[in-house]
C-alpha cells in the first residue's frame, strides 16, 4: 500500500515505450530537434495561445528558474507559508536568485487575499533595508491537496497587476488540479492572470519531465541564458520531449490525473467511515490528510501501509490533539482500487 508520494510511482508504460522509440538514431541537441519543436507547438495548442516553453529536469529547477526570471536586487517573492518553494526546495530559489521568499498566511494551504495585500503594502517604496516585492507564487494544487478556485486565482492576479508584480503558479500537480476544477489549461492560467507556470509531469506518470511555461514569450527573452547558467539545458532534451509527447497523446495526462484523484476520493471515503481516523480537510486532488492516534499510525506502518507523518500546517495545528499525528497519503496513476480497499479494511 504505497501512499508515500506520487513520486514513488514508476513511469506509465506508454511514456516508457515512447522513450524507447526515440532512443535510437540521431537528433539535433539542446532543444532544436524536430520533436522538441513539435512539443513546443503542442504546448501552444494546449494553452490556446503562443507560449514560451523551457524543458527542465525537476520541479525545483522550474520553480527556481521562474523566480530567477523575475529577480531584481532586493527582491522578495510572496507565497503561502506552507508553499513548496518555501518549505521543500532546500533554499534553491534563494540560491539561484539571490532574492528572498516571504510567507503569507491563509487557511488550508491558500493565501488569504487580505493577508497578501497587507504583505505587499508592508514594503515601503525605496526602503532598501526591507527590499521590495518582485512577484507572487501560488501552488495549484496546494501542498495539502486543496485548490485555488478560478475566481481566487483571478483575485490574486488582479492584486499582482495593481502592484506591477508577475504571478507564478507552481503546477507540480497541475493536471490533478485541472481535472478537479473541470476547466481548460488556459482557464486555469493566463485567462485568470497567471504569467509563469511550472508545469509538472513527473508526479503524473513521467520519468523526469518538467517545463517552465511563459504565457507571454516576450517575458522569456532572458530564460535561455538563465537556464543554461543554472545547468538545466539538457543536450538530449528530446528525451523530455518524448515523455511529453506520450503524456499528451490522446489526453493520457488527464486520464492519469483523473484516476489518481478518483483513488484519493475513494481513500477519503474509507477514512470518513473509519472510527480510528478522521479527515483533516476535504481533499480536492490526489493528496489525502488524516488525523489519528500515534499508536494507530505505527500499527498501520507495521501492516505495510507506506505514508509520511506530516507536520501540521501553521493555520491547522489546532486540529491535531495530544498523542495524535497528521499523516499524508498520496495516490497516483498506479494506485489500484484493491490497494485502497485493503487500507480501508485496516482502518474500518
């Protein structure tokens, strides 16, 4: 029962097959191959406009290079206190940009718009001691499996535009959020005001395929140099393109995300019916968080249930009682209903 992370799941067979298909022969390097160019066009079609796409190997690289693209002296990016770029990137965004990240509070993984506005206003113009805001980053789906609704994204974007700040979206689980909201990629990004997207494929069935997408190519003129300087320009980038080719073909990426989300919903139903676990909050994508006694968590581990104990988010600490723990369970395209139901029998 593998619920540690969707990063633990292997590559989908169709993606593995496509990598093998492109493994032989010759193709021009550094993103100039026919396949690379074809996938750039596919991204244009998916987002219903011309975008600038840069393939990278990790989500950390995508998020950090996004920040590097907007960096300026004294710059500060505002993000939710529990955002991946603050909690889980090991300081990579700061290392690559020389800029800072500042936490903004908000319930269930999302920045409160009033808190964000107060944080922006907290910088006095010309105050070299405090620095200056250079951008805002949101995570979709969030680090605790919740979502920004389209109107909430638009509200953040409007605040960004009012203050001349670009809006970045960390979309490591972009597909899971997309199918949950039932909208198009364009609707969840540029139509709401998102400027830069970290587009993730690795957590949804790829080997290691991530992309940085600029909704306005004119804003990406420095990125080829930034990517090279940051050691993320792959010579054989056609192998990232090959993953995305299979990922998008026939809507596979959306089918994989729908399955992962459906397994998470099935898991949440078992937890709701359990007398020993309770949902911390309602999942909207493929991450489920539950609260249980520490001894119950240990017993589940002993019965080969693999999951992570999780630090309660700042605004949700009150939900976890004495001698209790919060756990995270993540489903993927490879999670089976039998696996979910086996876990359900353990907690019944």
